[in-house]
C-alpha cells in the first residue's frame, strides 16, 4: 500500500525553472533508489536522474548540468530542480521508487506531472 504523488509541473517559458516533488505515502519503513523519468509526446519513457538512499545522484547526459536531483528521507520525498528549461524538456515527468519487500525489491510509479516549456 505505497503511493507516489508528483507535483510542481506546469507551463514555463524557455530558460525558466521548475521544481518537481515526489512524495511517497503508505506503509513505508525505508526507500531505496528513487528516480525521475520523463515521456515526451509521441516518444518512449526515458530516465532523467536517479538518486540512492544516501543521496548519490546519476544524471542522463542531456541534463548538461541544468537539473539537480535531491531527496529528504525524513519526508519520503524526492525533488528535481530544473533550470534553463528548453522546449525539448516538455514531457510528462514520472516518479519511480524502489522499496524493500520480502527480502527483495518492489517498484512503484507515480501518475506523472506535465511539464510544458514554450519557446
């Protein structure tokens, strides 16, 4: 009974900034890796960034230093700070989280938040 809810999406002009949030709720003792994915219109879902429980990030090459992924374990929340946004960043952004389950790992997805960058 774990749910992930994204927020912070919206419409922004090229060069602007947005901060996305993903909060997990339900029966949670700990969360392993968390990640942001995105799906542009008409394209497949792609990985944006991943962060370990200890806060070590990994980024897709197209971020080019523009995005920063962070997390607050006390709040079961992950963030994506997006700066210098480009029209090609337009996509539905999804939260992903791995949680321990029965000695292994279970994967959860949020329902997504729309980010639209105008030119």
